[in-house]
């Protein structure tokens, strides 16, 4: 990026404003700029430059002052929530939000862990990169069982857009032809370990409705020309992705969409700009721009644009909308339906089963695979629902050998113990349930009536909890994974319920949902606000149901489809 | 391992020599902080006891042991900086107890006992046998976990005893263990 593309003060009326720079914001900016739209990307956090700002990349553990651990006082004061994320450590903490600055409140008796990544690139730097298409069954689920409003789109509407983004992103995976998990456009899959391959073969014979496949992830295994031209390279399986990857081997804003957008010369970036609210003109019924508070100086300024795309994460976008009040929209912009903030969902990852695998003593692997095993949802339509709950879950995990990280407190001393630490231990299989969460109106975010954050913006108040349906699903996932492992001949099977609150799958969706009827939804089938035509919301807040799979690929497909629609509408002078 | 020359050429072509040097310079952040001989939390007596526990747990062989890579000083620092006061107290009380019951195993404090006697004491501790109780074992697990962690994340432990591979050339799902010999970790280092 050239310096002149970084904006602080500007009176320019941009063709499009994109709020947020994560996975959806990056895509919106790329698509608009490549279509000739002068686009302002607004990011509340600091700039992070690809490569240059990956300050801990390739840093070995002995070069950390605390060997990658984070000081107790620092965690206690600033990262109590963020530390719950598996990827939080001393080498990544600079990409996580500070809980003190980004505080929120929760309803008594409930808990929600909101993981924050507020810098250029957002959570695209930290995501787990697992990438799946939602299926025809996911988009039809609400209509099929009546648990939520019908999605206004079907799989066929999104399929070409999935393919469009996959060609650019690069998804590794295997073609399986499963109805509940449509294939993507794949680069070669990561390999399974030998016990995993045998497990997959055994399950194909004994549990044919539960195919065991390699997970699909946004890592380059055979980069195409588009990716090579952006300076991206093949993944070498370090699996230290959340420190940043100078190879650009995994998809992020910095490695992919941002350089593509910057190439056009149409991209402008306003960093350190915390959006306080949208500027709404009641006469024209249009969003004219945004009011922002400077992240550092706390000064207020405004930016203007003809179109606004909210891509600030599910809760971030919803907070901005709720805080954009006017005479026409006293409870938040585009909220004539009253559903804005309701129907918050995540995925439930609380069921974990482990077991030991006998044999394979001279079997090992090399590299650190960023992918896992995956067992797609097998309760994917009402006729396949379990008797005790609705919808379904997937299982994800792996089989690898235990090592010093897990054997460190085992018994022994001396040379014998040293050898134990040195040598790989036995094989362990781990499977974790990934359950769908139902859309409940009671799971809601609203603005605190009394508390504001350091930028003077009302804090988000979150009232969200698991329902009996999700709990029953956890029990079933434990049972199913245990049975699969038992049938495979594994032993010492252990079932654990993690007891984590919603939020920690970091798949929050649903608080400004799409729908056909403006009376019960915020957005139409193109992620456009029913009430305000030049306002689009394309992140996870648009979801009508959570589905089972990791949602990011769907965020991307929805975003590019919405941009395509918006551009056509502008060109046809309907917008 | 990836062909470093090939990767270096590719990296320089896309990202310049600076980034390539960072990635391929043998982990060349290399501030290589050496633990200085200052106490963070533990008394000199406690530290000396801990040093001998390190020697008994992971001794020097053809590679350095835990004491040689200063695990005891590392643990002192970790306890002070990363652990809660409760865990700090538990650890210090255990070290004091080890010193105070040493006379049951021989006519000296722990560090002056013969290696066999030290080992006998530690084995009783690990088995929660008299004079040790289960709560002592809980505290010892903190220390033992830190000995292993400190050793395996030290440069010597990770690269001489274990096989720390900063830049694997992709993932291979099936490799004979006899070819690998030792392993750093199969998992991401979270």
C-alpha cells in the first residue's frame, strides 16, 4: 500500500465504505475495488502489514522471555477472556483485543466469551482456517423443522459464489460427493496418519453414515497462478499460523484480498477508526457515511460514501447498528422488525472424547498438519434427527502420538524418564463434537443502558446460553464418538464435557438475520437491509441458522454475492 | 526438511531478503535470552534443592540435562511471572518440606544427600508415601511439569535432545519412527 492510500481526514464521498477488514471486509473491498469502485475500508484497530508486522513469526520458544507463556498479572488484568482461546499465547497476544478496552456485560446467570481481534486483517489473522460449504439441508433446515425463519436463499444460489471464492482462497481437501457436505474446488488434501486412515476404513465398513474424511482448510497445497501472483506460497506445515505467515500459505486479508484490492489503486484505508454510528439521512432513507472515534486520540471524524457494507463481525456490526439511532429507527438502524440483536448463535464444542490406539509403534509423521479429521453431520435432515434433539453435529479431531507436552508430569526420573520425554508416546485419538445451536429469540445482544467503553460507545450486553437441545447434542456426540472409537478397537476411552460458554467456537452468527419478510428479518436475500437500501451486512450476523460447519467460507460467498448485486443495482441506477 | 536454498530464493523473490532472513536464519530472532543468576522468587536454598531435583529428573547424558540448561532458574522465573501466588506458595512449601525431611533419608539436606538417597526421596514423593502426602504430589506436579517444559523449550533441549523442526517441508502422514528418532512435537506450539 502506498502511504497516500491511508486516510485520516477526508471529505471525499467514496463509492463504497466497507466497515471492517477481516474475512468479509477484505472480500468486500477486493470485489468493489476490482469493479472500479473507489472504496474506503474502515478498521477500528491499528495497521498490520503483511510480513513486516508478524513480529513473532519463526521465533523459537527459547527466545520468548517466558517461553510463550503470558505473565499472570497481564492475563489477569487484560486477557481473562481472550486467554480462553486455544491460540492465545505470548507469540499471538498482540493480535487479540484487550479485555479492558473491549469490555462488555453479560446477563446474570449467563456467560459469553467474546474473542476479539481488532486490527487490520481482524480475525483473518487468527482464524482456524477450516472451510466448508453449507449444504442444501442447512439452508432448508429452518423451513423443514420450523425452528427459525426460512433462509431466503438456497444452496444453488450460493454455489457459484462458493466456487468463485474458493478459486481465489485456495482450499485443500478431498472430493467426497457427500450430500450433507458439498465439495469445494479443492487443492490436494493433507494426508492422514496411518491410524487415521485405518480408522476411516473401519468406519466406512461399520458406520457407513459417518464417513471419516480429512478436514478442508484454507491452506495452499498447490498454489494456482492467482495465488502465486499475489506472492503466496505452498504451506510447509509449521502450524504456527496465528503468528502470521509470510509465505501467505493460509488465506488472510493481508495475504490475499488486501494485496488484490491494493493493486487496483481504488483502495483507501482508515485505520484506528472506531465506528460510533452510521450517519443516516431520513429524507433520502440512505446511509450517508459513518461517525468514527479515533482509536488513540478519541477525536471524532466522519467519512462519507454512497454504499455502506458492514463487515465488522457479527457482534461488531450489530453493535454499530444498535447504536445508529434516529427518529425513524429509535432502536437501531434498519430495525423496523425488532429482531436486530436477537437470535445470537455459536457452535457448541463441549464434547471431547479421547482414546488410546494400540500398535503402530514404528509409525510416525513429519510436519505439523493444520488440518484434522472430520466426520460430517449425519443428522442433517429431519428424518435423520436424533430422538432427543433437533439438528446435528460434526466430529473433528486427529490421531497422533503423545509427546512431552502431554507426558511431562508422568512418573519417573533419570535417564529412563529423559528417554520417555524424548521419544514419542502411544497413539491417541481425539474427537470433538461441533454442534449446531438453534436460533432462539432470547439469545440476544443489546446496548448497555448504563455503561460505555473508552470510546464513549455503549457497551454490548450479551444474554446468551445453551439450550437443552445443545446439551442433549453434547451427550450424543460423546456417545457417538465413544462408540466409533470402541468399534475401532481403541481403548481407555475418556469422555469429557468442557463446560465452555457460548462464544468460544468463535462462530457467532445471527443477530441481523436475512429473511423474506421485513417484519421478521433485517436483511433481504442479498444481505441488503430491508429498511435502508444502501446498507448491506455481509458478516455472520446475516445467518438465519448456524448450520454445523465452520462459517467463514459462507461469509465470503455471501459477501461477494452481495457486492455483485449491489454493483449491478448501482449500474442500473436502482441504488 | 524443505530445501532451504530453494525456499530462500522463493522468499526473496516475493518478500525481500529481510523477511527471508528472519524465516530462514535458523530462527534468527535469536535474542537468546540467557537466564541470569538472580533469584526471582525462591531462596538460594530452595533454588539449590530445585537444581538437584532437575539433575535427578532429567540428567545430563550425551546431551545436557535440565540443570545444565538452567531449568531451576527458569522455574524460579516462571513461578514468579506466570503462576498464581497460590501455586508459588505450594511450590515453595514443597521445596522447604523436601529440605526438612531430607534427614530421614540421610545425614544432610537434600542437595548433599547421595544421588541414590535423593532419588529415594523423590520416588516417595511421587508415590505420595510417608513423609509425603497427596498435596505434596500436587505441588510436585507443578515443578516436574515445569522441568520438562523448561527443558524441552530450551534451545539445547529442543535441538539436541529433541528434534525441533522450525521449517518442515509440508506434512507427511506416514514416516517410520526409526527415521525420525526423536520428536519435538507433532502439534502446533500453542
